C-alpha cells in the first residue's frame, strides 16, 4: 500500500509535466492541425536555457524560467513563419519540416551545451512533507500547482478572450474564419508561440527532476504526445487527464522495473491508439466523400 | 518502349554500372568502407521510399527494422552458432514480422498519429535492446563472424562491395518492378486518395500492411548486410538521430522517386563521412536542408529536372492550350433511343430498405427506401443537405448505414466494404472529383481496369513475369477506354493539367473501366458548359445502352427531366417523391422543398389572381 501510494504521488508529479507537454502539443494541433515534432526539442532548449540562467547567471529560478519561455516563444514564431507556405496545404510535409527544425535545435544544443548533459539542483529546498508516511517533495508540489495554474490560464484564454475564441474558430474551419476577418496566419503564430512557451515551462520544470541532456526532449515529447492522445487530442480536459494517467502509468512501470519503463509506456501507447484512436474525450470525425 | 527511349534511359545506366564496377580500383580502403555503408542505407531508404513515398504510410520505425535484422543475425551467429546466411535470412523474416506488428496501428490511424506511434515503437525497440542481456545491453554484440559467399570471404571490404552492389541493384530493380506494376499503382492511389482507391477495388487495410512489409523486407536485408559488414551491433546505431538522418535522405533525394532516394542515401552517407570531424555542423546542415527542401523543393533533388523543364516551357510557349478532349465514341451505333426505359418487370438491381444514417445525432438519412431496376437511369434530386451524397456513400459501401438494409444484384450488401462492392460491379464518381493527383490519366484509368484481389500479390514472388504480362494487357485495355472517351491524347498528363470538364470525363472513364453493372454518378454535370452537358447526356445514354444501370445525382433539372426514366426526390433525409419525371416535377411537395413555402404561396396566389402567368415557376 505504501509503495502504491508513494508511486502514485511520484506519478502525479511526473504527470503534471506531461500535462504541460500535452497542452502545448494540443494547442498547436487544435489550431493548425499540425503535430509539431520539434516540440520535444524546443522543450529541451527551454530546459537548458532555464538551467543555464539559474546555475551560471545565478538569477532566481522563476526569472530564469521566464527568460526561457520568452526565448522559446520566439523560436516558435520563427518556425511557424518559415513553414507558413505549407499551412493548410500539405501537413505531412509540414510535419517533416518540424522534424528538420528539431534536428537543427538538437545540433545547436550540442554546440552550445555539449553532449554530457546537466544536473539541475532543485530550486526549492527543505524536507519533503510527510503525510501518513508518504513523502511529498516540496518541488513536485510546486510543479503540480504551476501546471494547474497554466491549464487554468490557457482555458481562460481560449474560452474567455476574443483572440482565444478566434483561434478556436480557425481550428474548426480556417476558410470560414478567414471570411469572417480573422487573421489565420497571426492566429497560428500565436498558437505556435504559446505552445513553445508551454514546452519551455515543461522543460524548465522537468530540469530539476530529470537530467537535462540534448536527447531528453525526444522522450519527454513523445510521452507528452501519447498523453495528449490518451486523453483525446486537441482538448484541454483530455490533456490533463491523459497527462496524469500517463505519468502514473510510467511511474508504476519504472517502480516495477526501471529499465523497461519506456518499453511499457510506448507499447501501451500503441495499444491505446489501436483500441481507441480518439482517446477518452476525443471526437471522431467523418471523412466526407 | 521505343528504341530511342530505351537508349535515353539505358545508356546512362550502363555508364553508371561500369563506373560502379571500376570504382574500387580508384579509391582507398576507407572510401570503400563508406561505400558499403552507403549500400546498406540505400537499401534501407528504398524500404522507406516504398512504405512512405509510394504507399503514404508515415513509418518512422524504419531504422528499428534495420536493428531487428542486424540483431537477429548477430544473436543467431553468436549465441546459437548458426551460419551467417541462415541467420541473415532469419533476420529478414523476423524484420518482416516486426514490421507487420508495427503496422497494425496504421489500420486505425494515419499521417501524424501514425508517425508518432511508429516513432514511439522504435524508441521501445531501443529500450528493449539496451536492457536485454541477450542483445548485449548498452555494449552491444561484437565479433560477428565475417560472411563467406561461395568461398569468397566478404570480410574484405573490396569483395563485400561487389556483393553489396549486386544486392542493391537487385533491390532497386525489384522496387522499380513493384512501383510500376499493379501493386505499386494501387499503393500510389491509396497514398493519393484512400477513399477513391477503395471505391476502385483496392483493399486498403491489406495494402497498408503490405507497405509495412516492404519496409520490413528492405530493412531486414539492410540489417543483415549491416551485421555482416560492421560485425558489431550496438543500440546507438538504431537511434532516433539515425531515423531522422534516413528521413532526411528520402526527403532531400525526393520521396516519390526511386533514383532520388538512392542518390539521397548514398550522397548523405558520403557527405557525413567527409564531415566526420564536424559532425555537429553536418547535423545542423542536414536539418536545415530538410526544412529548405520541404518548403521550396518538396519533390527533392529528383524533382529538379521536372521543375527546370516546366520553367523552360513556361518561358517558351506562353499559355499553350495543349490537347483538348476528343469526341466520345459510343458503343451503341444505332439511334440513341435503341435501348429505352426498361420494362416494369426488369430484374431489381438495387434495393435499399429503410436506410437510416446518423452522424452524432444528426440524421442525414431518415428511412430511405429505393428500388432500381436493371437498365434504368434513375435521377436522384433534392436540395443541398438532403442526404443524396450520404445515400451514395451508403450504397457504395463507404459508410455502413446505422439501420436498414441494402441489396445489390440480389445480394445483401448492407455492411459490404466499398472495395468488395467495386469488385461486384458497383462503380461511382465523386461530387468533388477524386482523381489520383500524382498519377497520369492512363494510370487513373488502369486503377479501374485492375480487378485483381489482394491475394494476387503473391505472384510478385512466385510468378513475376505474369505480373508484367498482365500489366501490359491492362495498359492496352486502358488505352481502348481512353480512346473511346476521347482522352487518349491526354493519357500521359496529370489530372491537374486538364480542364475541369476533361477531369469529370476522366472520372467517368475510370468508373466505367471497372466494367460495372451499376454506376453511381454524383453531380457529373457540375461545372460543365452547355456543350459538355450535351456530351455527358450522350455518354450516359450510351452507358445505359450497354446494359449498365445508372443512378445520377444532379442539380441541372433540364438534364434530369430529359434523361432519367424515373426520378427520386430526397428532402431532409426522406424520399418525398418517386416516379416519372413529369409526375415528380408537378408534385407540390417537391416544389415546396426546392423553392420554399413562399414559392408555393406565390404560385397559389398567381394561380388564383391571373390566368396565364408568364415567367413563373415551371
């Protein structure tokens, strides 16, 4: 019981990071219909930036995070701008284009920070809370709270602001949105920038929990994507439920057998796609003849 | 193929072959080793070309197939003491089996989802080999014995080169054979439009699995070759970085072109070896190249000549109209009325009973019943959104109905998939033109001619010559049909180069190439000019004269009234009228459905007030 609850707590901490990754993926997918394969690498760059400013420049962790988020949002804008000619034309090519950017970002990270990786000290010290014999790390609690706040802000933005509603309109039908005077290009750019910022938030927060290296984005990116699919791609509720579920699954898998956790996670993911490709909250779409 | 054409293709190939033969005498041992690696990646890239470039399956596990082949060969030679060749064969077989398993998600999802699932599975593979003791964990397996080929020790890089070259040539030849015959044509059609491919008799799920099996076959062969060449396997050789390198080869070379991907693979391996001391800059470079090619040159290096020719043509003759459509050659030489309306007791071809189709609460069809007799031309009319196309989708097997039943040619077909209905003799066209855009007009029609079931694919292995013969025959049949429809002059053109009217005619020709007994035409006159509409009328009458039953959705009421034997009117998913054209045209419900309550009111008022009203609704 002790093991189960302790693993569950760890899974929720990890799951909160998957939620953030899934939200970023979902937002871009929802507005543009594109799976951004550079998402994991943007996340990795964000994590490195946050870690570098925190460790070397000795500025507070939250300030380092903000710098990282702004910087990756700019990277997102650049990627979107360069790939814009392909928008709504050939999504497979656009996907490959984001893979190209991912390759470049990984190369840049290796040039700047080397291949060895970096261990980030936890910014919040102090003993873990002890609740009935289950340890809850202070930092993981902060991560969960930040993830919850980010989800709330994103939901408010999409459902309560004019720009957010315009972006949802673009997602439903970009041609009609254009006819209504919505600037589709700008809407996509904002989605990409926010998505990249969320990636940096996830990466920066993951830094002190995991070990930051040029390849850690790929794994975390695919885990986040799997979480997004599990919940139902393209909606916030799905990203939250899917992210937490995947975090708990991964936590139990690595609790039972450290080495095979990745294997279990990816095979479960493939099975989910086969059994229920639209996820828990996903909607099926009809192909019009 | 003419002699001139053969020379144009053959001569450079012969020169290239001779160069490849003398190549080892000109270079140092290191270059030969790099060439051998290039051969391995060339074979691997052909696998990705077939599954992704030709069949449109976004397979990012191709490098894992290489790993499966290599690890199987390594484990069987090292742990089980097998000879290299049986171990290599086992590697290929297991790689194909793994590729089929990896391909299962492709039956449910496509495109982006499939990309990420297959990428996840290739990470799962790496996770597996890093942890399993039998695969040597992170250290990998070393000391694989050098293969000996009929007394020739392939441990020597120079001798290995000739063996690899022979294998690559066989691999290229087999891939070219597949791409240009029926299996490849069906895969390309499925890539361009899986719905239309299914309506032409393609069993899409099976074909997707075949596409993955090709990936596994080439991956496995490349993997076994890799094990024999490097004689050491370790997890990092099959990492995501190498998967993306492979993807870059295929994109930069040109994903739809066989020579392109081979050039891409060989070229990138050589560039990588030259830049071995600056590997990070090389990585940056090929990442940037992928982005540049995707945005500016999506057809890759292989697409450059076509681009240049296009630019040259545009500069030369400005706005040349090209060849137009020639007149249609009817089957029935007699007067068009030779075969008129069928008798009232003609056999029933289509029987739909109480068909209901709901999409998430929206009832597109609310209990439609329809009986069509053999030799009839049935008009299906109704306002937009009345469910006409949905009914076609149900009848042609694209969507199964929610409730109700359908019988075609006396056989129950309620849930029969569209490929099977096509093979039974149901053909259709689409409202929004669904020609295969990257295939020529002739190939589009050949898709209709090809009536072979999927299991026929075994002939590629056991009787390849019969595949070639059947293809030559189908080509001849396609040309006959193109000639009849006046399209022979456009046979080599891509659909997008044709006028809209010509594209509509290609769709009818493609549907008729399946030799159907029931033809469903979805708004065939939309966008046609007056002359083209008259030609269409003649074509449809002639099609009926050959004994084919026709159901036609059309908004052009003049055409419907003059051509159809009977007309069925749909409104909000229900049949509101069914009968002879003149009866239906007078039905008040039909007038109301088409023109709204106001029109009815107006007409009543007009009828009441003035006697002979001019310019009113007919």
